[in-house]
């Protein structure tokens, strides 16, 4: 059983259709028994390529999600769930057949509808901000909770309103250009064979290069 073939089958179906392939479809595509798909999926999950629920179904294959986490990402032909602000801004960089996508969400601070056309050439216009709650060192403690709290807001006033209503400490606030640069190349290679996740030191270099700073990102 080829783990990399399984990972690629999940990712390529999500990229092309916005939906994860089911067990039977994966078994047919890979020429294996359906029960071997479940066992095989545990290794990409252990390697953090996919996040599974208790039933063994794919919840997240970053930047793609299989259920609503606050973001819809619409291309000309395909509709995706974005796992978070970071993921939603990353999807256009992984789907070259789409010239751009519409990322839509609601502001957690005031419930206003927010939307941007995001492409691969430049950050979208707008004064809105992203707020990430969970520092990078703790992202994988509960990755679904982490993604659920990487959101886009009208303004820092809306971030503060949401923080006080939800009794959270402030995480990290960035503008749209910084979010776009963070998302642009983070998932490079995920749809190709042999993808390797970044080592922590490489991740820190990437964060620094896109203009992030401070202990939240593991930077001094
Ligand atoms: Zn708002
Ligand atoms: Zn995410």
C-alpha cells in the first residue's frame, strides 16, 4: 500500500471537486480493498497530511476542509470549504485552472458578510484584518479548533469585540497583504508526489520572509 498514492488521491480529488473521495472511490482508484483504505489513511494522518474524525473520514487536508469552518471558496467551476483564513487564501494558489476565487465569510465580531476576490498576482484590496488565536507552537494540540479560530474581521475593533465576548486572549493580527503572502507559497508542492512538510526552522524562515514577527510565530 503506497501512502503517497493515497495522500495524492485525497488531495487531487479535493482540489478538483471540493469534496473528499469516499472509501470505495479510493479503493477503486488505488486497486486495494476498502478496509485497507482505512488502515492506510492512518499513516498520512500520523504524518499530519490529513486530519481524520472518529469515523476515519477526512476532516481537513490543508488547505481543504470537508465541512464548513466559516469559509466558502468559489471558483468558476468548483466550490471548496476553506479550513480557515490562511487556508482559504491559499486555495487559489493550488488550483491553476481557476483564474481567481471568491472567498466569503462572516465577521465573528459583528456578523457582517465579508468577501474578497483572491488571485495569484497580488493581495486583494481591503482594510479588513485576520486574527489567529493559537500560537504556532500549539497549532496541532487541536488543529480543528486552531483552524476554526483563524478568522477574518472587519477591523481590529471587531477583533476586540469578539475577544471580549469569547473571553480569549488576543493572538496575532495581520493585514490582508500579509495574510496573502503567508498563504501564497505555504502549501507549494502538496498536489505533487513526494511532498515534505516544512521542518520547524524552515517554517520560521518562511514566516519571517512574509513579514510576520514575534513569539507567536516562534520568532524573536
Ligand atoms: Zn465586523
Ligand atoms: Zn487552517
